[in-house]
């Protein structure tokens, strides 16, 4: 993932988070307002019903206008125009609050116009008939009414929050998801930094290897061409081993450099028309000698109708060599390899089959992963870094082709490359 992509993800993620927080905040505030309005409406209905029932009991009339005044967000006064009995008031308040779902603890008081004081006031629990000791709390005085009673809802906020449980739970879940997203972005950035450090280290290391590899290559050529070395079979054999192993090391370094170049996003294919069958025949000829040394066999079945395909010749040649190299390394002693091509509705299908040790199903899905090698226990007779098929897959995908693999343990492995024209 390059820097631009990460910046875009962070920017879009930040905008999405801010939008979600904004929408969620609006939803919560709107839900709170709705619940508060519903609470106010139910309280007014219950207080009016209480006043009407008291008036019937006392045989008095209640004011037609300005019956209920809201003096604060949780405080109300009710104009009654008559002396109020406290026990009757509490009874009707409890009954009507329960009937109209006003589920909040409350304090009530009765105003005495002669002393200009609240003569009576108790804290009541809506859940039962008990009185709650909440300490001293003065109910509001309302100068416009002569006789009135007041009610203060000490548990209003808790009541509204209780009704908003679903909204609050979803909000908590949302913020957990946001925190998880932020944590994920932190991990991604951290992993990217570590990956860049690793890639830079590998690049520097492999580049540093090139100079000694070149020096060893030149030195081994000098040894091999020296007359005295040629006359000494033992020295000539050792010089040949140095030359061969140096070439092998150089191939591995080149492979690492090619993969590093692909991961830096500055990798570009040089597409050209190439003759598929001719390329395969050339590679088979170059590989046949090594296979014959191992007393193996390589055969081909090439569709004669296939002429040219568009590909990067260098990288296409490399992926074929990589597939053949894997087939040789993972053979059962004598490599038996078969290469075939055939026309399909979408283009051409290339298949490389070997009768080697095969790959188990549990490892088949990881075979194209970087640095992955099929576990062989304590046996390490096959050398490599696990980069061959990773390189093959990346080159195939860079061409916008498709690759798949089939295998059966101890029987065969087939790699199919669908070359889409």
C-alpha cells in the first residue's frame, strides 16, 4: 500500500468518523429532546388530572387558564385556588404519575399564602409507597398564584437516560468501532513503517552483495582458465563449485531485487509481441541439460496454432525458469516435467506439470505467499528463500493474467497460467 493510498484512507476514514459522530450526536440530542417533550407532556396531563380530582373532592373549580406553569426544566407549579390536603395530594400524584408513565422520583410541596412558605414537602419514590430522604431541597415559589402546589422531579435525567438505553448502547458500540478503526490505522502505519525498514534493509543488503559476487565471479573465471588449475582435477573441481554456487547466489540476489522493485510501485512491464512456443522451446533446451544430469525428462505439447502473445519477454522468461526450477527442486529424484499450451476462449493456457512430491491441501493456499516454503520437518534438502512462486504470481498479475495451482501429495503438481489476450 503506497503513501497516497494510505493518506486517502486516513482522510476518508477521518471524514467518515466525523460524519458518523455528527449524525450520532444529532440523533442522541434529538432523542433526548423527544423524550423530554414526552416527559413534559405526560407530567402536564398527570398534574391536570390531579388538580381536577382534588377539585371534585373539595367541590371547587380550577382555573381555566394558567393552570400549570413550568418554572424550571424539572419543576412545575399548579394553581388551585383552595387549601390543599397533603395526603390527598400525594395520593393523586402517585396514582396519576403511574397512570401516565411519569417514572421519576419527585418532591412535592404546598404553598401557604399567609406565611409565604412551602408548608409541606416530601421526596417520593415512584416505584413504591416509600418516601426517599434526599436532604433539604426548596421547591420554587411562584408569586402569581395564591394557592398552589409544586412538584420537582429529582430523577428526571435518570428517567430519560433509562428510556434512551437502546440509543446509548448503539452509541457505545459505535465509539468502540471508531476506536477499533483508529487502532487499526495505527497498526497499519506501524506495519508499513516496519515493512519499509525491512525492504530498505534487504535492498541495501542485496546491493552490497553485488560487488563481492562480481569479484568472486571474475576470480573464479581466472582460476578456471589458469593452466595449472586445469591440469589439477581437484583444484579445477573446486573452482567449478565456486563458480556454480556464485551464479546461484547471484540469481537469488537478482530475484530479491526484482521483488523489491515490484513492491516499490515503480515496476513497469515492457510489453512486446513474443512467440510463446519459441520462448518455451528455448527455455526447455537450456534446462534440458540439468534435467538430464538428474536422469530426468522434460516433454512439451505445444499448440501449433498459437503464434504471438503480448508480454514482457524478460519477466515472462523468468517466471518460466522459476516454475521449472521448482519442478526440478521438488522432484522425487528424477524430475519428470511436462509443458503444454492450448488455445482457450479468452486466450492461451500454459500448464507446467511435474510428477514430484506434491503439495498438501493445507499448504496449497499459501504457496504463492512471500517467503512461504512447504514445511519438511528437520529435512532441509531443498534450498531457497520461498520467493520463486511469489515472484511468478506478481508477474502474472502485473500482466493481468490469472494463475492457479493443482496438486496431489506424492503424485503431481500443475501450475496453470491463463494468458488473456
